[in-house]
């Protein structure tokens, strides 16, 4: 491995398997399946294939919020995709999402199954399908979508940028950490200033913009993401913290945060969800832990 101060890019790049890092075993420069594996299908109209990372939590929160609002057609099966074991490269998953990233959704409520991939696309699809959590008039609709896409564009700097170099890279590179820490703090300031103006990100109403942003920036504000709270002085973003705590108290958010979760206290984990009663089954992986 080259020291960052002496490394010069080669004329033609080739992958270096010795680079290591937490996700080295699943990183590769090509797409497509690595093995044959069909996806399971449950009894509900919506089939979700995911993991309880921030991107996965967006969708399970949305589904639980829809059910809480009385949309019985939003019943779903949530199947666990273990990305560290390469489940996302199975042939069935790649058919649903050729980009091999969680979450992925299949809507089987109609005569022909509909695949939806990328978390933001899934949120919009569900919001439009059920007519919920996405304002319908021009200005409010545009504001909600603008903040949703703000998250989609900003989070890679938080996750693949700051998170990778701060928490996962095999070598700590000062320039990379400083560069992305500065950007993440700028993003938190953008969000804090916005939330000083309104109770929710897109305005007066809770929406898919909040559902998209909360799993990433709410976790960061509470010091849970990458354990970087002290490093980034997240306590300074008081409006983000107010909003974070407010969202966290919603019962549907508490449930959605549990689904497909494989980390933390076992009592906060519900590896797969196939029925609303799963949350009431008092087993070690199905008891909601306090946030």
C-alpha cells in the first residue's frame, strides 16, 4: 500500500486487492450477478429487499407510516439482504436492482410486477401510489422534492466520503478527512438553518423529505453515525437536534428503524418483517428498544 504523500496515479488504473478496508471483500469494478440466487416472495403486495442502514430505514419508515395512516395496501414483506455477504450480487437481486444496492422494492399489486430501486425513487413511488407524504400543490411539492434530492446528492459526501475515510479506510488520510468533515459540517449548517424556519424540512408538514434525511443526519446529530458526534461537534446544531428528537418519537419511525436491522442491541432488531404482529412477538430480536 502506498503512502498518501508519495502515491502517484498510474497511467491506467487497475484494482489493488491489498488496499483493504472494511468493505474490500465486496468491492469490484464490474456490475452484474456473481451467483445464482432467486429472491423469496411473501404474501403481501409489496416485497422489500433491504438492510437496516440509513438508506434502508428510509423505506421501512415510509411503509410503517403509510400503514399507520390507514393505507392497508402498504402491507409488505421485508427480506434481509446481507451486503457484507454479497447477497446484493445474487441473480434475483440484480434483476430488481442492476446497481446491486439496497433497498430494492417489487410491487406485485398489479398484473405485472413493478421494480423500483434507489431509495429516493422508492419514496416517491410510494408517496404517489398512496397519495401521502408528498404535497400536491406546486410550491410545496417542489420544496419537498428539492429537499429529498438535496439528501440524495449530499449523503454520498457524508457516507462514502466522510464516513469511509473517518471510520473505514485502512489508512487515515488527513486531507480526505478534513475535506469531507468540512463538507458535512456545511451540510449540517444548511439543514440547521432550514429547520430554524420550519418544524419539518419541507415546511409545516411531515413528508418523505424528513423520512429521507432523518436516518442519515438525525443519526449523525445524535452521535450514532460513525461515532463522530464529538469530532463534528454535532451538539451545535440545535434545530437539527430538535427535529431529530421529534421524528424519533413517532411510533412508525420506531418500528421502521427496527426492520432489517442487524446491528446494535438485539432488542432493537427485527431481521425480517412479514406481518404487523412481528413487532409484538416478544423475542430477543423483536422488542423495540428505546431510542
